[in-house]
């Protein structure tokens, strides 16, 4: 007897319920780190890409994905770490950006990644950037960068100069 | 601010297509004739990241201000992530049943292939930052060239690492400028750090038979080609930082890539490898 395999759409839905361990308001699919779901015969392949190479959450994420799919009855499972194309914050969904903001983390501003255009980069380096990172608490655009490295590899530290609250910015990558 | 090298986005789509076409079967990975050199070169890549990452991690909990402490820990984490990728591929190429952890934790100092520059003690913040900058400027150019490697596996690791190293270079060059062109005290310390580290920088560009073999295979660039790019970045940043490039030779120190290290590496390994040496196979 051949078991009826769940559709890949169904698997994507299940993965949409797996939260990021560090930022639990967004799921691994909303972060854009699940790159492919495919049946290879009766083996389910799930390709996951790391956000940052050294991100300690990577192995936890793999474990959570595996646990979730096993709960759903998938026992023949292969997780693949896929490096290319490398993850970019451009893959974070719009819904996730709203959730990040509501959670107190300013979402990434597209096109400002460190490997982006030279003009934007030079403007940032020289402090003449017109890049607006709005405060996720009060909405003010009167903010300043404290450090480009924050509480996790994917975040930078900012401060609002109006409400004076520090906040995390999900930095572009 | 200095004009940093333009961080052009690698052609990620083409890269992914190449990786997919290779189906995980990189022709170089199974090339028996190339194996000794390819393995050695991958260990150099991995060991550079591992040793510098370990050195930088020593600042964790000791940074002069919280933001610097966090930035240093983040940088170290990136480098350890790169180590897992490079040594993981090295182990695969070697095909002797070892994995990245075994290469990191069970090799002795003479088997380590990192640059001597990276194993020197952290010293003060000036030495730490100047070392990072001098290496970042090289690392950035090397990884940029490696995104065009004839090995799809090497190219994809480089493309991933390059994104993070762009941040490293941005931060270290920014701090070299701010501290070099800072107070009398910070300026003096940065100049002293530069003078101390300068003789170790030439090793980055000193090619030997291993470098020649991987360059010949199209896996890695000729190191000499990276020198003018590095010199340009270094000259611009030092100029902005009001620091003076030492007149002494920059290649007086070498040997790390061939396994001839300073005494300092042994102390790093004693700390880093203790657990796996004392409790072989321990995991948690």
C-alpha cells in the first residue's frame, strides 16, 4: 500500500506555523529562509538557507522544522542547507514586516544591504544618508544608529531621538 | 570617510544556477590530483576564520563599551560560521571521514594553516581593530574574487561570507579612522598597533605551491592580483585616519600558512580544544 503523501502546499502551510526562535512573531517561511519543499519519491526534502553564517538559531530552526513535520506524520525527511542564492532581507514578506514593527523591531528597508549600491553605501558611511528608519514605537523618523551590530546577528541597534527608546533594526543583508 | 571598495552584488542568480547544475557534484571535489592542495587551501580559509574568530571572541564580556562588545561578538560569530563552511568542505574534499569539528578541535598547531597575523594576542583595542581592518581589507577582496571561482561550492560559500565581511570592513575601517584621527592617545596607540602588525601583512599575498595549484585550477585568484586592491583601501583609510604607513618591509613574517606558527597559537588551541581533548566525542 502506498501512503498518500501530503501536498507540498500543505507542507508549506505547516512550515508557516514554525516560528523563528529568536523573533517568534514571524515564521520561518515569512523570513524567506525556507527555499524549497519537494518530494523525492517518498522522502520530503526541505531546503533551508541560513540568515547569517554563524547564526546560532540555525540548528534550532532545523530542529523545530523537523519536529513540526514529524508531528504531522512525515517520517521520511531530509533537511538540506542551501547557501545559494544567499539569503537577503528582500525575501522577508510584507506581512512579516508589519509583525516585526508591531513587535518593536524596525523592519529592513530594501535596497540598503551592505552589498547594495555604492551611492547608498557611501551616503551611509559619510553620515549623509537619507535612509529613514522609523521608530517602531512612536513612528518618528528622528532616529539614530547606535551600532550596526545588535542583539542577534540580523539586527542593528538604533535609538529614537523623540521618544528616547532604544530599538532593534532588522538590518539589510 | 574613505571610499571603500564597491561591494558589487555577486550575480546570485547565475551562481545558484551553476550550483544547481553541478547538483552538488563539484568537479574539483573529486579531483584526486588536486586534492592535497585543495584540502590545504580550504584549511587555510577555515583556519584564518577560526583563529581570528576565536581571538575576537576573547573580547566577549570585556569590550570597552556594550555596543563594541556586541559588535565584536557578532563578528566572531560570523567568522566561526565561515569556519564551519570552509572546514566542512575541506573535510569533504579530504574524504577521510573527518568533519569540520574534528579538523577544528583535533589538529595540532603544526597542522593549522592560518596566517601568523591572526594568532597574535589581541593586545589593546587598537591592536584588535587594526588587525581586523588589515585582514578585512584583504578578506573582502579575496572573497569577492572567490565568488567567481571555478568551484561552485567555493563560490557559494564566498558569496555568503562576503555579505558579512562587508559589514566587518565597514566597521573596522570606520573605527580605524575615528581612533586614528581621534585623541592624541588613541592616535598614538593606533600608530603603534600599525607598526607592530605591519611586518605580518605580507604573508596574505605570499603565494606558495598550494596557492599556485588552486589558482591554476581557477578555484582561487592569484594572490598577487589582490595586492594593489588591498594597498589602495589601506592607503585611503590610513590617510583619512592620519596614520603613517610604516616604511619597514611588510613581509618580514611568514610561515603560518605552512604550519610554522608563533608560540601564541598553542595557547589558543589549548583553550579552544581542551574539551574535545579531555572528553573525546563529547556533545550536548
